[in-house]
């Protein structure tokens, strides 16, 4: 048996243990949240006796993100965490009531785990960070700041309201959109040119590209400004874009240009999935692996979400979240992709080629992401 298979079997055992532990936490009267304790009465089975492994989560109906629209938000806070300070993070919200998630420390934990995957040569401990992404009630902004602090640095943030961006797009106000994007990029340029010794940053692909162009107009570049590590995320992260970014914006691969860029795939429900290192030899293919056992992604049949597709085959992304703060026993993402095999660093299934789900794609407004 290969070492990857041995690791994969062990990872599955750990996932089964986590599933059992989290189901008992969320459905026990002492520790569960009001939402799940109420939902338990509607289920056609008893989670406390009938869930024995991760596979048994398929007994639950799909999680509906509309459950997260509107309050009271405290119904999501497990009684086992009573008395702890609670954050509320919003997602979407371009029309109607946004989805909101109550969080205690999950965003810290997720980004501390992610921190351990970053190569120190390019993300040096103690380095300051720039957060070139959404602000306001977004998890990402506080999470990146925590990541910087956890690694011993200070985070510089900008003001960016993604809801305003989406409104501009929907109204067709492209001149205003361009001006707002420039406003955001100008803030980043100001930070980078103010002698703050920023070496690492988060940016969405579109904003990273605009920042690179703005610096080029000033006769400089990201490497010349001292940036060595970039973490980025968003559905715009394609192999084509990655090739452009590496070759045009970053001066070549890390060993040549001195800048290491890592793509991530995440959201307010799941947390953060890391990517296998992206290389020119592999045609800049991007494969994401969820932070098991805290979250799991599956690539499932388009017509039957209980069936996982074969390796290399295309399906819809299905998400599970299994932390003591939040329980999602299966949610169909607005994304599709190809199922990837486990490998040494992440010995469980991954997903590559992530893109908007084809049946929803035409109705999705991406905005700055």
C-alpha cells in the first residue's frame, strides 16, 4: 500500500471521529445551538444514535443557505460556547438580506492552520502585511489581520465595499466602477510607498492585476516594492490568469522573481482551502484541498449530490463544515470543478478547475473577486 493511501486511510479515520464528535456536540441539549436542537425534531432519524461515520451525514437534508438570512443570529451559537464574545460575518448581500454567520474563534483557527502552510522564505515571520480586499462585515478582513498578527506582523488594510462594486456593475456604471477600483488601488499604493516595510499581502486576482499595473505606471513593480509573498483567492483564479500573473506581474516563478503566490479557495461557511503548489510544469493547474477534518469538499454528480464523481471527472462542489461553532452536513456550492486524488501533503480528495456552476453562471455577478 502506498504511503499516500496509508495517510488517506488515517485521514478518513480522523474525519469519522470528528464527525461523531461534532454531531454529538451540535445535537446534545447541553452544548447544541437552538437552531440544530429545533431542527432535530424535524429529522426522520436520530443523529445521536444513527450517525456513526462521515458517510452517515448523507442522511441529513441539504443545508440551505437561506437559513442564514435574517435572525436572530444567536440561534446559531452553540450553548457549549455561551458567554464567549461572538462575531457576525456577512456574505453576499447584494440583494435582500445578506447571509450571516456567527463566529467565535473559527476564523482565527482557520488562518493559524493556513499559516503553517506558508513557506517562511517568502512569508517571513514578523513581516508586515497589506490586506487588499473587502472590508466591513467580512470575515476575510479580520482573518487576514489575525494571520499577520499570528505571524508577528502588522496588517495594513484598505476601505473596500464589494456591495457598492456589484451595484455599479448592475447599473452599468463602468466609469464609476473603474474610478472605485482606482480608489482602492490608490490606497494600496499609498501603503506600499509609505516606508511601512510590507512584504506580504492578500489581494483578489483583479485587484492584484490593477495594483501591478498602477505600480508599473510609477516605474516600479511588486517585487521592487519588496513584496515576497502573496496569498490570493477568488473564482477569477484560473491557470491562464496565474500564468499571466507569474510571468508579467511577479517577474517569473519564485526562484527567479522572488515572489511566491499561493491561490486559496474559501468562503464564510467553510474557511480556507489551500492549494497544491502551482507550477509551470503542471500548466499552472490549481488544485484545492479543504482543511480536513474541520471542513470537507466533495465533487458530486450534477444530478445526485449523494454520489461522488470519479477522479478527473467534473461535478458540483459540495461542502461540509464540522467545527464546534458551525455544523454544515452538506451544502451545494455555486461552483463546479474536477475531482482530484489525495496527495502526500493533503491525503484526501481535492478539487481543481473551480468555476461558477454552469447552470447558475450567467446570473452570477463576480465584482472585485
